[in-house]
């Protein structure tokens, strides 16, 4: 399904309302010496990749409920992302998961992506489940396994993923290693880490000069006692061991409760080693729920460090942004629209922080003023800025409402039926 661009324009009443709100905010911000047009340009340019596994119903350990009309093929997944992108103009990339989404016809897939104005962001390898007919099992690990056969099979898979990405025009691969142990004594920590390091170095050899390797970390799950790449320090160490094309990837949900994620982001950017960033939100753990739905102020503080790093750390590369969420209750497309909205809103708030004034207040140890500066930005209703960016890109002012008005899900069900199931967990 491809939305007719003529159906995306907002009505004159909506536009008049928006103009009034935008003019009011823009004149207020201009008085604070904020360059509103360049801020709107930054918002318009911000693009987030959608993973190919986020378009169907997600499951929990206990069950999975369909939304109907789920994409049954890679082409249909691209079309769904195309719908998101035309509604928001901020989802202009796709992150493929291998082996769930191996293209059968590369030329056709690339042409479709081009037509939908989508580029291929990082490709993702999977050694957290066994593929059909595989010689070795990953039950006791992949890149860290004590069995050399399992390790070699996992290395070969990662190299294959790079090859697939190259054919599509991707420039990076993300490794999230599920390896770990569920019981004390099960792993020799040093052996597991050493095997992982050697395996990653071997994979790294296959990277072209203009490619990046992202190493994602997570402190727990799927195993209960230990994870081989448990935290940013381990990921950072492994990335350094691999070389300058290897980076750490931060996923918001992959931290223990109350971790100061903004400080992690800041440290990594200072060292030029933050390569990728996965958005989601959580209450208890890796809940993978809608961005900004639980801890919007924490997200703002993280974005504040990202914005600071993007402006002050030329040693850090441009980041690969992706939404890594799972949809158990909401229509996945509606949920992703809400996440994209939350990302843009929070980015806009972070761009409002008066960094010069903050630096001065920090120098003078004016702790109260430091807090006031952050709160001033956070409490500003920036939605007119986000809408202005959309207007500039010919996207509807209210994407979710437009999605519903156009009856997108109903049409997808009509086209695809009720029984399609998207690949994924
Ligand atoms: Mn992730």
C-alpha cells in the first residue's frame, strides 16, 4: 500500500491554527536569541530507521496477539515503513534483520526502497536462535561458545550478513550478542569474553573501509545470571580491540533500573565511540514500549547529551538512530508514529537548551540556575516546531489522525487478510 501524496495535505483550518501557534512560539524563542529556522531545519533532517521486525505484533513470553493485515514479506514491510515515512517524513531508513528478512530479489527490493525514499541503515545479525538445518546449536552461546564449531558458524553468519548489507547499500552492522549464562559456575567469564573478542575481531576483518560495526550491550536476558557483553564498558573495550570502525551501540532498554544513561552517552561521544542508538522506553526492564511514554524527562536529559555531543564532538561519527520496540497491544504503525513524534519533540526540547548559559552557570557553581536552564527547555511546548518541520516536508500536521482518517489499517487488512504473520520473534 502506498499513500497518495494528495491525501496527505492538512486542511486550511488546521494550517491556520498551526501558523498561529508557530508564530507565537517562534517570536518568543527569537527573543531568546534562538535561531528558529535552523532549528526547524535540524528537525526536518532528523531521520530514524525502522527495524524490519517492528511492523508485526510483538510477543511476550506468554503469547502473541495479531493486529491483522501484518506484512507477510520484506516488500510489504518496506511498504509499511513507506507509509510511516510519508506520514511523518522522519522514518527514511530501514534496518534489516537477517535471517528473517533476506531479500530474494535484491534489485526489486532496492528499487522499491528507492521509490519509497528509504535507505538501508545497519543490518542486524542473529545468533540468538538456531536456524533451520544449522549444524551447530547456539543453546550454549554463539560467538562466545566453548565449541569452536559453533563459534565458526556464528562468525560465518555475521560475515554473510555484511555481504547482504553490501548488496543493499548498508554501511554498518549491529551485533547484539545474546550469549550468557543462567547459573553461577556455568561460564568461565574470561574464556567467554576472550572467545567473543576473537570472534568479533574475525568478523571485523570482513568490514569494508566505509563500514562500521556496532556492538550492543545488555546486562541480562535471555539468560538470567550473566551476559557476555553486559555493559557499555565491555562493549567499549571490545570495540577498541576490534579497531576504529567498531563502536558501541546504546539501547535505552538495555540498562539496569536508574542507570545514568545520559552520562554513558556523554562519555562514549567524548571518546568518539558512540555509533548507534536504539530508542524505546521502559518501566521495569527491556520493556520495548513507546518512546517517551514512561520517562520523558530522562529521555530529554539523554537527548541533551546527544545534542551536546553532536555539536562538540567531531571525533564521534554521525549516529545511526533506530526505534527498537515491540508492539503487544497497539497497532504497530500507530505506536511507531507515536514514537517518532516523541523523538522529534524531545530532540526539539534538547535543541532549546541554552548551552552557553548552562556552561556559565556550571562554571559559577550555580546549581539552581543549571536546573532552571534545563527545565526551561524541557517545559516548552515545542510541538509547533515539530509541525513546522513536517509542513516544510509536505507531511501532514497530525500523522496519527491522518493515519486513522485514511483507514490505513483497514485497507491493509483488506489487501493482506487477517491471517498474515510478520517474521520476528
Ligand atoms: Mn536494540
